[in-house]
C-alpha cells in the first residue's frame, strides 16, 4: 500500500490531496501511520512500531489498522495493496 506522493501532511494531522482539493484531519496515531506508509513501511513493520509504542495488543491493532487503511483507500489517499 502506498500513500499518494502528492499528499501533504501537517504536524497537526491535516491531510491535503492537491489533485482533488480534498482535505481531511486525523489524530496523532493516524498521522503517524500515514507517515510510516508514506515512507514505505509494511503493515508488519507498522504493527511492531505501534504495538511497542502504545498500549495496544496485536489483534486490536490489526482490526483498527485495516479499518483505517480501507478508509484511506476510499478517500483516495492510499492506493495499491498492502505488503505484509
């Protein structure tokens, strides 16, 4: 899965797609996940990072992560399949 290259991110969680003019906001963990995806990290790498940095178990993370990724795809922020 890739975050489109032209997506702009702010430190406050503002996400802007200049090709469509759409903007969104996300919480700090969502922003962190988008940045990790944009840097080419896999789902497994992101899972290891998030579960070690925050108090969340792997099963809960996976459910929330894939819900979040599906939302990013629907909003056309992300494209492609996830690499595990």
